[in-house]
C-alpha cells in the first residue's frame, strides 16, 4: 500500500515538475525549417554591384526603390516593435533569417547547430558584415539574388546584370510567410503567421475536403498550387511602366506590400453595413452590423496572432452618452503554456459574413436617440505589448468603420 503510494507520489511529482518546466522553459513557437535555417548566400556578387544595397538598384530602378522604401519590408529590422520583441525573445539568430535574410546583413556566420531543433547555432564573426545593408531589412537582393543572378519574371538577357527567370512569383513570398508549427507539443490549426495555410484551408473548405499543406521529405513546405495563391495579385498591384528610365513600357508590379500597417488596405478587405431590423416589439428596436471578408484570400486579420479587430455597438442618448454597449473581438486565441493549443478563432475566413446585433428598449430614461457602430483594427495585443515592454510611440490601432444612425428626433 505505502509502496503504491510512493510510486504514485513520484509520478505526480514528475508530472508537476514537467508541467512546471513547460511554464518556464524558453518557448520556441515555430519549427526551424530548411527554407530559412540559413541566410541567403551572397558569396557571388555579380557585376555591376558592390554592396547589394537597395540604393545601388535605385540608380536604375528608382520607382521600385521609392515604393519599397515606404513598406514594412524595408523596416523589417528597424521596426521598433520587432526590435523590442526580438530582444525579449533573447535575440535569437533564427529571427534574422527572415528579418535580415542576407548573410552579409548578419554579424555572425552560422557554421552549424548544436541541437537537433536548430535553435542553438554555432557562430563565428562574419568578416563581410555590412551594418548599412542590415538596416535595409528585407532588401531587394533578399528576394532577387540567388547564386549570383538576379531573379526576374521576364528572364530578359538585355540587362547590365545577369538574370534568371523566376519559377513562380508567389514562391518568393512562401519562403518567409509560412512559419511552421507542426511539432508534438504544438496544436496550431494554422501555424503562426500561417497566411499561406489559411488560403489553402479556405480553398479546401469550399471543396469540402481537408487539404492541409503537405510537407516534403526534407521538411520544406510543399505548396501544391503556388500560382493560385495570388499573393502578388493583391499585394503588388499591376501598373504599366518601364523598368528603367527610357526602357520598354509594360505591365509590372508595384512593390507596395500593404497590410495591417495600412488602414486603406484593411478597409479594402472588408464590407461593413449597419442596418435596422424589424422592431421585435413596440417597446424595442434592433440593429445589426454585418461584416464580410470580401477582399482577402486568407483570414482577416491575418499574420501574427497579435492582429485583431474589435466591433462595438452602442446605444446613445441625446448627449452622446453610452446607454448600452455590445463588444466583440475577432482574433485567434492561443494557449501558449504548458502546451501550444489554438483554442478558438473568431477571425473572418475568405468570403465569410458575420453579424452582430444589439436590441434595446426605447422606453428607457433618458431615451435612446442613436445607435453607433465602430470597428477597429489592432496591430499589437495590449497584454503582450505590456509584457514585452514595448513603449509604443507609433499608433498601434485605428478605426476602419464608424457609423451613427439617429432616430427619435423629437
Ligand atoms: C519581398 C520580395 C521582393 C523585394 C524585397 C523586392 N522585390 Fe522586386 N520583385 C518581386 C517579385 C515577386 C517580382 C515579380 C513581380 C511580377 O510578377 O511581375 C519582382 C519584380 C521586380 C522587377 C521587374 C518588374 C516587375 O514588376 O515584374 C524589378 C525591376 C524589381 N522587382 C526590382 C526591385 C528592386 C529595385 C527592389 C528593391 C528596391 C525590389 N525589387 C525588392 C519581389 C521583391
Ligand atoms: C545599371 C543599371 C541597373 C542596375 C544598377 C540594376 N538594374 Fe536591374 N535591370 C536593368 C535593366 C536595363 C533591366 C532590363 C530592363 C528591361 O527589360 O526593360 C533590368 C531588369 C531587372 C529585373 C527584371 C529582370 C527580368 O528579365 O525579369 C529585375 C528583377 C531587376 N532588374 C532587379 C534589380 C535589382 C534587385 C537590382 C539591385 C540589386 C538591380 N536590378 C540593379 C538595369 C539595372
Ligand atoms: C525574406 C523574407 C520575406 C519575404 C521573401 C517576403 N516577406 Fe513579406 N514580410 C517579411 C517580414 C519579416 C515582415 C514583417 C516586418 C515587420 O513588421 O517587422 C513582412 C511583412 C509583410 C506584409 C505586412 C505589411 C504590414 O503592413 O504589416 C505583407 C503584406 C507582406 N510582407 C507581403 C509579402 C509578399 C506578397 C511577399 C512575396 C512577394 C513577401 N511578403 C515576401 C518577410 C518577407
Ligand atoms: C484576394 C486578395 C489577397 C490575396 C490573394 C492575398 N492577400 Fe494578403 N491581404 C489582403 C488584404 C485585403 C489584407 C489586409 C487585411 C488583413 O490584414 O487581412 C492582407 C493582409 C496581408 C498581410 C498583413 C498581415 C499583417 O500582419 O499586417 C500579410 C502578411 C499578407 N496579407 C500576406 C499574404 C500572402 C503571403 C499571400 C499569398 C500566400 C496573400 N497575402 C494573399 C489581400 C490578399
Ligand atoms: C520564417 C520567417 C520568419 C522568422 C524565422 C521570424 N519572423 Fe518575424 N515575421 C515574419 C513575417 C513574414 C512577419 C509578418 C507577419 C505578419 O503578417 O504579421 C513577421 C512579423 C514579426 C513581428 C510583427 C512586426 C510588426 O510590425 O507588427 C514581430 C514582432 C516579429 N516578426 C518578431 C520575430 C522574432 C522575435 C523572431 C525570432 C524569434 C521572428 N520574428 C522570426 C517572418 C519571420
């Protein structure tokens, strides 16, 4: 009896220690995949380049440079939110392979890894490290330079630099925009930043058959139909212009990559309406807000689990005071410890309509005179912002919809 108890006690203790450790251990929320375990090699710098800086490209491709400069890609390193989060997470080498993906943007060279999961790299100082290039984040060469050639969609041979034809333009995005999470202790429905997986899943839902993104033998992601992902169609709008001053005019893609940081882009993905329903009784009124993801092939919002929308419906009196309020949040809720579990997801899948309503008595005092609906987009989760100590200077949320319907004007 006592022996049984002792064994049981030991088991309970072991489980407690294990769970305790799961609460304090460093948390690696994604898997280091083959695609991004090493930085992009710049061993061969083709003529006429010297440093591979975006400024060198600007000498001939000024418009592309001007557009890129306005995007978060050009700030993927200097972005203050990234910088704080990066340090909070222990300044891991792996983060650099997507945020500053060229080897010469990084202070160290990765010689190999001490652990199987590849979170503990063996490093040596990088003699070619270029701090100016580092500040360019996801710079031109990150997407365009491979093995000493410039990848381009035309495969032209009348260029001052060697060119190789891009196999598939959307493949460029897949490299960094799918961060995997398929490990024994992770139960993500979508990997973090799983924009690509969301598109695949939404398609499967339409066909009513499950189609998770498959994985190749070496661990790299195999997206069955990359061309159909459409990333560049929505994020790099077409325009007719020359690649270089005085060059041939043709359809090219603007390097704009608008997303959560751009209110107009988020608004373009949403259709929102506030309407009054048939009154449920002579004493009551009811209003419905409908919100549909009409413009994004993935969920809206997408990207890091931080991003979310809030919907608020308010009943106001004659002085604009709030008499009643209904609030909702559209976001992914993830349990991070002791195991990573995707609990629920109230974001909008492609094409999905969601409705929220508010019902109230018209007999109250003071009398209600208006209903107002406000929808806001948030870049950063407030709890997380506080936890990591991100002292925001720039706005981290903005309104995407506000409408007031006034009644009882007597
Ligand atoms: C995040 C990846 C990415 C970055 C960064 C990037 N490009 Fe591109 N670029 C692309 C893709 C994808 C295409 C192919 C677009 C298409 O389908 O035509 C492209 C096409 C081009 C083209 C050919 C014209 C066209 O639109 O097809 C030029 C020129 C070009 N890029 C120059 C630049 C310059 C200069 C920079 C830096 C200032 C830069 N790119 C940064 C992804 C990128
Ligand atoms: C000295 C001028 C010059 C510089 C510097 C230059 N390019 Fe080009 N690039 C050209 C010309 C010329 C073309 C061909 C234009 C055409 O076909 O109309 C071209 C074409 C391209 C294309 C399309 C290739 C294709 O056929 O699909 C890409 C992509 C590109 N450049 C990227 C870059 C990047 C990235 C840099 C900087 C690392 C860069 N270029 C620097 C002159 C330049
Ligand atoms: C080398 C890695 C890399 C590649 C390749 C890449 N991205 Fe990104 N992208 C990033 C990183 C890192 C960020 C976030 C930067 C930040 O916010 O600090 C980002 C952010 C974005 C955003 C968010 C903008 C916002 O407002 O927050 C969009 C949209 C985007 N990328 C689209 C694309 C598309 C489309 C492609 C393919 C043409 C692409 N990216 C290729 C690394 C990459
Ligand atoms: C049918 C148009 C459409 C397609 C196709 C599309 N997107 Fe988007 N994307 C949007 C819209 C609209 C938004 C802004 C609303 C939002 O954040 O969901 C957006 C936002 C984003 C963001 C911003 C997230 C953030 O954190 O700020 C990223 C990253 C992104 N898309 C990546 C991609 C990638 C990668 C692909 C291809 C695998 C893709 N998108 C395909 C329309 C599209
Ligand atoms: C496989 C590529 C990849 C790796 C590795 C990676 N990131 Fe990112 N990161 C991205 C992309 C792509 C985005 C844009 C996602 C989105 O749509 O929000 C991003 C966005 C972010 C953002 C949001 C920035 C903003 O402006 O809102 C933060 C913070 C961030 N990453 C931190 C990290 C940290 C810390 C690490 C290392 C532990 C890391 N990332 C590793 C690709 C990567």
